C-alpha cells in the first residue's frame, strides 16, 4: 500500500495528521481527496505512529501499523495532577532487598513497558542486558570493587572524593555497597557512535524505574557499577556486549525488604523565568 493509505470514507480532511507529523511528510493538497505523502516520504519517515494514533476517525493506516493494531487510549486511566504528584513523590531508591529471585516473566513484562520510552528520531536503538541471579550480580559488584581498589592504589582524586577505600573495606567485611545484594541488575546499552545513546538509555531506564513499583519491585541506579563499566576492561569483557555497543546505564532491582510510610521533603525548585 506504499507508506500509508487512507480510508476515504472515514477521512474528514481535517488536516490533523498533516499538522502532527514530526517530519511534515504528509500533505493535503487542494486537488487531493485525502492526505498524501510528499516526495521522498518513505525514506524520511521515522515510523513513530503519530499519524495513526492522532486520527480521530481511524482513517489513517501506516505500512508498519494500522488503527486496529494500536490499543485505544483509555481516558479513564489517565492520572490526575494529584495522582501524578503522588506517583512521582512516592518513588524511592531501594537499597535493601528480600532474598527472593525475580520471575523472569515479570522482568520481561517490565522491560516491555520500558521500551515505549522515547528515543531520538524513534530510532529505538537501546538494548537490554539482564543479570537475574544474585551470584551474577555479586560477580559484577566484585569487579567494580576491583576497579575501586585500583583507583585507591592510584590515589585518584575521584576515589578520595567518593570514599572508595571505605567501600572496599565494607565489601571485605561482607557488606555490598555496590549492588546492595539485589536480585538483579538491568543494564542498557546502545551503539557507541550513536549521538543520543546516553540520553535514550537514561530515559529508558527511567521508564523502568518508574514502572517497577507497579510490579511490586524496587530499583536503584547502580552508579558505581555504571562508571566502572565505562572504563574498567575486566568488567567490560565480562559484560560481553555486542560489538560496537557500550554500557549506558544500569539499575539494581529486586523485591523491597521494607515499605515506606511517608513522602520525604525536597528543596524548593530553583527556577529562572524568561519572557
């Protein structure tokens, strides 16, 4: 059917699809009975689905998706302002976990939700690596500790600033301050040369972070692991990412051992207004 097709009986020629197309590759000419693609549209289209989603009449079908393929928007499920504020404020970084393995099916479903995070030009180049055993997570933490030992031995200012010597001593005493004994570690990766790799990956992990509580799971950004994975060859070799891709973020995940009862306070926002 080409790039897209229009149901002429349903189309009202209201131009909504023309206005909402991010690349402006749909036009509604005076002599055309329905919207048509501009010249070269097929090569430029980013397959975002806005055209199919925004048409109120179900008249627009893209070669990659049809109206019937896309679940309808359910307005009754939309969050109110109060619900959205509560949802975001009640999110906590979880650092104490139950000794319970996460069902792989649950992790799969969670990542399927997170994959709807926006990406640059809808390129969807984020990949996922999941370590879902405590032994595997502990191995990753141990290699991060090795990196910290190296940093301490080199008397690196970063090691002093983040008290890495104390973190290493805690590890040697049986306390994991790297992955906190979590049941899993979710790692995102993207092409090393992709300009938006870090941004896309961070947004994807944020989606996962915010969705996790609805699955009964807690998360925490694995900052030290993320830094080590960017520069420590033994850890990079252990991750064994596909060639040409780099680790862009990581999150520990597991079942929270405790529940929170209050919403903590934060500083007032620092806002500058410009007319």
